[in-house]
């Protein structure tokens, strides 16, 4: 058997006035996704456990078959795994975003404007990070003695604290969850001993806000009409996770293509191979066809292949419904279509599943924990109610997975005997 999963990150949404009250999935022309839904079955899965925030770390872990309540220790350690960052048993790992905040004396003063600092480039971000670390070391040498910074993709970076200090009890907030809100109301905080640890993070953020606005990179960005990276935001902390391999659980060899360190980290931790696609990005300039080709090629050598595309999520965070529609259509044409054709070359020995990891609403520019729609098709997959792949048809179906981490078992083994282990 061959298995393929297509994750259209954040593709699910609610009705949007500019789209005539319909969702991007309803508006987008998706003949390949609709074909999967009509030949197989539709359903929903609750990928965000009760009491958790809807984020790609929690939701992707869940849909890949790993219960976040068992295996999730924080978002940042997952990204650190993708970068090959060394993590000791007492290390605390954080995500560090370059962000854009409203400047003093403007109508946007004190607001979180952009969690990605205007989709800053890798080169710009790495230059800023190197100079910021030097500034931190000059101002807080003792504090920085046990800290390491590691650049990721674009605005994403990783901080590792090996001081032995604990951040248990410290509350942090993802910057993409507070668009156009007062950022100072969401700074790291805690009570008792956690308050002192939170103060460490706040001090680093304070110094960044002091240093970054005057940097030459930001002067150039402002001159080009781009948003500056005028602050950093520290969040997503955790310790090194321990996850059993996918092969040990399901007896299948896997691979993934993604442009996002977070997904690469989860993939690495469960023992999947990473498929390199040089043109893969998080935005609509993504090489959709390249990701589709990589997934198709890997199906010849692997049992299960996952193609994760970030663009719908990033377009939602920008409130850009029109480009979100275009991203969904590109996934349909360049990813789902070729993968379906490749799977059908294996006769009837295949299954495919298409889904977002979570909702991301263009209206709020935030994630939402509503159970996500999925469509699956292939050997012995039959549905009671069929229709196009969109939110209303999925929620009207007869299959609703209440614990998202159980979806993988259903996808791999439902209706089949003797699959894997």
C-alpha cells in the first residue's frame, strides 16, 4: 500500500463577505480535491485537544497520529529538531520571531502589526540576528553566557537557554494570535519563581526594541516601503520531546516536503525523511509544482509521503482572502493532481487524505480550533455522503473524529486487514 497526505495549512475558514459569504475552499476551483471527496469520504477531525491553542505544532502532531497531551512539550523544541540544534535534558528552547510593532507617536503605537516582520528575507534576518546577539552580549554578558541563538527561515529563530533556569509556569503568547492588539498586555509572565524567569525574556525583548529600529537593514526596508523588524517576540518554550518513530508504531517508512521548520522538526522526530525542494516557501511564491514532484518521486521509495504547504495559512494571517483562494487552487493543480496520478499507477493499492491542520480565519488573522474538514479516498474507502471538499459538506458528513490523533489509525487501517503492524 502507498499512502499520501496533503496538508493545506490553515486552508479552512468561515464565510467571508468579500467572497460572497463563502469560504476560500468553497470559492476555489479544486476539481482534484473534489474528486477525492466524491470518490471516497468526507469528515471532520478535532485536531486541537480541549483546552489547547490551535497551532500547527499541536494540530500537525495530532493529525500525524501523536497525542499532544502525551508528546507535546512546546513548539520551539520541534523547530529546533529540524535545525539540528543540540538540546540537553535541562535545556529550555524558545521560538524568537522578528516582528513589526507600531511605533511611538503613530496611530498604531503599541500594536502588534506583523508576526513575520513583513516576511523578512533569510539574509536580512540573519544579519539582524547576528548583530542583535552581539548587542545582547554587550549589555547582558552574564545572562547571555549560557544562551545560544540559531537562525531559522525568514523571521523564525531559536533560542536555547542552558543555564539550568526553569521556565515551567511561564506563560507566553504566539504573536500571530494578537494581530493589531496591544503587545504589552501579552508579554511573558508568571507567578512566584516563574515571574523571575519571565523577566529574563522580557529583558531580551526590551533590549531588542531598543536596538533594532536603528539598524541599517530596517532603514533599507523602510526606504523600500517594507515593514521593519523593529522588535523580537519570544514564545513557544519547551524541553526536548521524546517521540517513538512512525515506523515502530505503524510499520511504514515516511517522508515529508515542507518549507516550515516546525513541520520538518516533527518529521525528523518521528523518523521521516525530509524531501528537499529548493523553491519551497511559506508564501504564494512557493514552488507548488516542485513540492508535488518531490512527493510523487518519494512515493516510489516510501510507504507514506506527506506534502505540507504553508501558503494558505500565511495568506490568512495577512487577511488576504483572494490570494488564499489562489494558493488553494495551486495546491489542487500542482500537488493533489500529480499525486493522484502517481498513486493510480500503483493499481488499487493506495490511499490519499487531504486536510488543513487547523482553521485560520482571514477575518481575525488568527487560528481557530473548529474541527477541520478532511477528504480521503483509496482502497476500501467509501462514504455515506459525498460532495465537494469544503467545510459545509465535511461538517454535514457522517464521520467526525473527536480525538484528532486517532485519524491516522483510521486513515491507514480502516477497512483493511494486515496493514503494517
